[in-house]
């Protein structure tokens, strides 16, 4: 398994954030043995551990523990690669974050996003994984600050979250966090979370453009499949796609198809930041979207094609994925 990587567009955002504190990033890249010119190449990738080292050196030289929050000041859709443009052209932020979750690996493989509706609001949850080096708090804080700033930029007004949770301990100086997030702050949480108000996520975006959204979806999908081709989880996903119409695939069956033991299958998936259960769920979700776009396939047939022996289990799963019913989703299409 290769190391986790970060897109050049996200690395470029980090560089702009560090420059706010007066750091010479060209010099820092040279010190880390990194190619500064690669920041201009949209297809270039940087190792996650190199970005971790960059944050560590930046904190050491600047003395600013909250330097990750600078990302909020340099945000633009391009920071999120093609996923940023797909979000920008979505009907609302709810739809946009659905896309961001789907295309997250394009931006950075170290992060896992989820976006779930509850009675309290919409929770954008972030889990950042290190590679060989443990992750820095600045990396997670940059992602949260950037996500909130992008929302405000797209809406044309400052969005105030319901609250913000951080997995890291409380810093000595809270002022930069209050200034960035304008919301109640919680530290030492289980995960990093931005909790948004329902109305903010469901309000129409002034940048919405359905034709552009579909175009960006195509670009993002193509990039993702090209990017994933050599990766083990992609191979496992292909086996799942083949087996699903026969019923829910068991881990043992998938391992056999890949000529591996179950334990090796699980370990290889863990190395890529996922699990058999998560891969099965994500594969079903992606296939459900594709099937619903084809009017000739009935909802009952879709349930069976996704490997649900009991079709009634398909509907709660779909609501969990998309916060709506399959029928309503198809009607929107």
C-alpha cells in the first residue's frame, strides 16, 4: 500500500496560510526536500507525512499554535480541487457537502468526512488519519476553518455554526478560535465536528448551476476512478459490485475472490483508511445513485441489485445516505 497523499491544490492553500505568518515556504519546501514548482501542477500529489512535517516546522518557526486557522483567510473553491467547484455549483450547501464527502479522497486521503442531519442540525464530521507520523492539530483545524469559510464565501454572509468540536485539547489562547468560528467551542471531543443550522444548509446557493454541477461530477468521478485504479480498496469495490446482485456479499467471499485471507483483506483495507463494512456501505450508496438515475429500474429491483435480501432494509439505508427517500430523490433527478 502506498502512502496517503494530499492534492497540490490543498497544499497550495496551506502554503498561502503559512505565508500570512510571514514564513518563506519556498525555503521550507527546500528544507523538506519537496518540489515547490509542483504546487502549480493540478495533478501533483504530496505525501501526507510531508504535509505533517510542514505544519510542525511552521508552528516551530512562527510560534503560532493556531496557524492552521489561517486557512479560513485564503479559502477558495480551487483549494478543494474539482470537488470545490462541484460544491459551488450545487443547489444548496446540503447537496454540496454530499458531493464533498463523495470526492474527499481527491483533496486529501488522510481525511474522512461525513455529513449527517439530526434534530440539532447538520453535522460535518472530520476524522484525520496520519500515515507514519501522527497528525497535527493544525491539519484538522485548517480543514474545519476552511470548510466554514467556504460556506460563508458561497452564501455571501458569515455563517455561524451551532457549535464546533475539536478532538484536540483546549489551546492556551482561545481568541483566534472565537474569531474564526463565531460559535460555542468544545475541546477534547471524540471527533472534529462543525454543527450547522438546518436553514443555512438548505438555503439556495447564489452560485447554483445544475448543468455545471453535473459536469463537475463527471470530472470528479473520472479523476477519482483514475486515482483509485491502483489502490486495493478499488479492487475490493469491483468485487463487491459484481457480487451484490446475488445478495449481501460476505467478507469471506470477497477475500476468496481476491485470493486473500479475511484477516489480510481487513488489514489491507485498514491501511487505506477504510473497513469492509464502510466499503460495502459506500459502494451501495454510489450504486444507488447510478441506478436511481435510470427510470426503467424499479425501486424493488434497485434494492435487490444492492444486495438487500429484504427490500425494506434498503429504505432506511437510503435515508441515512441522502436524508430523503429513494422516490423523492428520483423525483428531484
